[in-house]
């Protein structure tokens, strides 16, 4: 159902996430927004993250610099741009504004991958309770978005998160262990995660995390609250 001219505030979006619903647009040109509640929901189990050897080597060498929450505009620009694997994007002006407001309020976060002074990949999503809702990712350098995802999972495990929601499962995400769960099962997982308060900044966002440290955290069993 399209939202029409109804003003969608950050508070409304957060309540929607807490209910298992998220906003999308048909295209970058369409000014409307509609709400989505998939019958099957994509999740990546934080203790079941699949990491190939080649990617692990890339992460360990720290070929890229990984920053957190420093360039929201750059990340959403990258996610909105057409790429080799997508001819068009669903990120319209209203989506940009909503998530920009959530970023300013401390609910939306970015993981950014830099090569020198150039942003070459990254992702953004929303943190609520002990759940992280991944929204979109991009790359213009090989493995850049994958490195961002590795560092995201490490940060979530470090902060005590319980749920990594990917919305849908793509071939790209499936290689990392993403799978579909039923709406009912997702609601159960979501309810458990929202009962706790995880810490996005368990690793201070202004301090770089090495690839070796991220890999060590991924290999560490998550402590249940």
C-alpha cells in the first residue's frame, strides 16, 4: 500500500521495523513509498556466517581501510547508483531523507570501505534493540562490499546483537549463509532481539578495527544474553 502524501517520520519507520515491516520505493523516480512484509524473510545467522578463504585473506591483509558512520551520503549515493548487477535502484528522495534522519538520530549506521581517500564500497542499515536491519550495499572495487559485510558481522557479534535481517536472500548473500525463515519464525527472532539492547559502539566507531581482529570476533561463539 502506497503512503501517498502521508508524512513518514523516523518514529513511524522504527515502529514498522519493530513490527517486521520496512519501507521501499518502486524506483528512484517514483516519489511514493510502500510497506513490505515478506512471507519469507532473509537472515544471516551471526554464528553461522560463511567466510571463504580468499575473502578471509583479503580481510586479514587490511588492503582496505574500514570506517564506521563517517560518510552516510557517500554510502547511500553508492547504493543508489546503477551498477553491473543492477540497472536501476529503489532508493528515491524520500528514502534518502528518512534514512538520513535516522542516521542523525543514531539509528542508521554505515560500514564504509575506503581505498586511500576514495570510498569504494559499503553498506547501511538500521539498529534497533539487538537487531540490525541491513538495507543496501555497494562496491566499485572487487570485494569491497564483502569486506564491509565481514566487518559488520564482527561488530554485531562484538556488540551483542542477536539478529541480522537481510530482508531478502540473493545469490550474493546466500554464499555467506543467508537463508529464508518464515514470517512467523522471523517474528519470534525479532521479538527476542528487541527485548535486549545491543551496543553498536562496543568497538568505538572512531577507532579502526583490523581485519585480523574482525576475523577473530567472527570465529568467537556469540555469548547469549
